[in-house]
């Protein structure tokens, strides 16, 4: 674990919004390997853009 990371639990909050539903999920994150990977439908989003989701995740 990197020395500068705090030792307390960390989470990512994923929110999916559509005309049919809204869902929010709290996902635990580990820092053991130093990487966080979240797959989306395109490589980069700006704050103004909306994302797409794949229900096969």
C-alpha cells in the first residue's frame, strides 16, 4: 500500500440515472495494487457529458 494513502475504508459511489429508474451503489475500493478500473462506453467524459451503461457489468 502506498505510504500516502489513509488506512480507513474507501468507497466509490456509482449512480445510474435513466427515465425508467435511478440507482446508486456504494462500491468498496482497495488500494493494495494501486489501480482503480471502471469500464465505461468511452475512454473519457467531461463533467458536462452524460454516460451510457451496460447492464452486463
